[in-house]
C-alpha cells in the first residue's frame, strides 16, 4: 500500500510564500507523475501542477509564474513552492502520485491566504 503525506500548509498573508511537501512511502516499483490538486470550498478539485518522472511540468494558468513544482526521486517526494500568494489560492491542497499503474492521494493540507 502506498501512502502520501503532505506538509507545509498554513495561514499566510497575501503576497507571501509557502512550500508544500509530499512524501510517498510503501512498496513501490515506479512513481510516474506526481503533483498537486486543490479544492476551494464549494468548488471542484482542480489541477494545480504536475511533474513527470523525467521532470516535465504542467501548471494551471492561474498559478503560472507564481508556483514551482519540483521532485526528488531519491526521496519519493514532490514539492510545491508557492509565491505571491493570493486570497483566491485559499484551498485544501492534495498531493497525488501515479504509482505502478494506480493513482494515490494524500489527505490534503489547508492553505489559507488572508487579504
């Protein structure tokens, strides 16, 4: 069984920064894509950013230029550096990973950006 554990969420003022981390543990042969989704209250869960095992990245238009995704394959960990945060970035952020043909999700970490 694969487990994903997020950390790094919290309360920050608009314009500030946060760094999220997500580590994968368990029996794994290969982790393909890793990334982050977010879900604001009353809204659907949307992709924020994803990164392939080779380092290719994709971002939602709303975060391009402000957020940076990266990963450490040796540590099975993905990161999300969030800069110039806006109140509309407030959401629960969920880590996901595509491992050995299956998708796994973390429990989420809350990011709150005050105006």
